C-alpha cells in the first residue's frame, strides 16, 4: 500500500540487554513444528529479519549451514556477534546491521526466512516482494508471533496495560507507535500482503504456553519495548518501578503473575516452477 504507516528508526536503541534477557523464548514445540513443516536440508541458509538479539536465529541455527541475523539496530547486531562468539556451534551465525528493505541478498539463496514480532513494523509490501526473490523455489517464509503480557484479559494484565498507557502519556511517548498502524494492518492483513507478493496462502499454527512472571521481570520486559525503553523512562525509571510494584502487587500469587502466552507462526512458501 502506498500509504503504509512508517515506524521511526532507532526506536529500540538501548534496549538490547533487556530484550535478550526479558523477551520470552519461542517454545521448542513451535520451533520443532516449524522445522518439520519446512524440512531444512542442513546445507541451506536461514535469514532472520528484524532479528532482535536472535530469538529465532540461535535456536534454529543447527538446521542450517549459514544463518544471517539482520537488524537495523546496531545494539541488536552487536549483541548477536557477542552471543555467537560465546555460544558453541554458533560460528556460522552472521550478524548484519541493515534495514530489511535495504538488505543486499542474492536471489534464490535462502531456504527459510523468519520474522519474529516485527513484520508490521516493516514496509510489508516491499519486504514481502524482496523475500520472495531471496528464497529458493519452494522456500518458506514464517511470520512468528507472541502475545504481550499487557494485552490479555486477566485483571492484572488490564491493570498493567492501563499503567503503561498512563506512563506513555506522562512521558510524551504515545507517538512512538504511529497512529493508525493497527487499523491499517486490519484493513490490509499480512496474509493479503504476502499473497500480493506471490506467496501461496498462509497457514497459521498456534501454541499456548503458561508463563509465570515476577514484577521485576515485567519491569525488564517493559524496558525491551520501543514505547517505554530506558531512554524514555530516563531518570523517572525508579518512579515507574515503584508504580508498577504498587499496581501489580495485589494480583501476585506465590510471587508470580501467571498468564497463558499464545505463540504462533504464519507459514507461506514460494511456489516451485511448474514442471515442463
């Protein structure tokens, strides 16, 4: 779409250490299912676009001969390089600092592309078209997702969401999420974007996992976001932590706040050429 909403660059600057520590890992059941459906050869290339600190690149790395972990934020790719150097069997993980829309990648050179919780932040039509070009015939693209702890129906999640909105307004951070972004995505769903680019229809595969948070972990998770990162909380971070503790403590049971996290991936593939 010509009027696609644009997110500002550098929204995640300074979040990498929190992102790596407090973002939830994709469950093994989901990654095993993804591998079963995409059947990596063990000789191909994985491309993790908008990769964060490698939440998909690292657990999938042993299925591929080469892994490209690509993110526009230098802090994220710096963390990838450090993790690859410190992790056994990760020497083939290559960190690349680049926007997905500007990445230089050979046509037909990728077996699987994964995008975790980030496709909506990219220029979707352009990235979908480029992804189709990068994939080998029959290659796959997986859009991977997970729900956020402030977006659920539980009382503590509702209180958490209200607190975050209050702090966004107090710190003048509401514009960090572009107005109309979610409405545009609903009007032009990801599946339609992928179909326009030439992918086959998407299949969604979902996995529910119970997770128990401490309030301190939720405070760290907030600092991994683009809307209330450390640069926005700044010198009011201690005040935020006190407010968070006060708001959520009444809901704590045995030291934790429990939710059911919904993980999912939407899987499409590049059609193979018709037999002559």
